[in-house]
């Protein structure tokens, strides 16, 4: 099962659309920080702006990771192959959950 998870993680982390979206999210964070610093530098405004973006960022990152894991899995048909060779559905779903957690932590 560990080979299945590692192969999926390698495939997912090398996909160009995921890299582009992740880079765009971090670029937006830098823009928000720079804009807040230049325009209205105040500790309260900075905290509110960055706090709001960070809350949205966690939701967006989680959504991106879930979509990247499952969409890539459907394209590569690895889930169907794993179930076809005898891996239980519960193990497959738990491995996908573990992949999402690992990608989010990374």
C-alpha cells in the first residue's frame, strides 16, 4: 500500500496545473502583504487582511489538494486498478485521505 501512496504522490506533485495554481496562490499572498504594507500600514489592518487571506488560503489549498488527488486518480485509473487487483475499497479511500493530508502538510 505504501508503494501505491508514494506513486500517487509523485505523480500528483509533478503535475503542471497544480504547480501553477499553488504558485498563483502564493503570489496573491505576496501581493496582499505588499499592498497592505504600502497602502495602509497599520498593525490592525495588516492582521485583518492577512488573517482573512490565510483563512481563505487554507480552504483553497484543501480544495486544490482534494481535486488534484481525485481528478488525477480518475485520469490515471489507479483506483479502478487497485480495486481490480484485490485491494479493498476502504483501504483505497483511506490511502486517498492520507495522500490529501500529506499534500496539505507539505
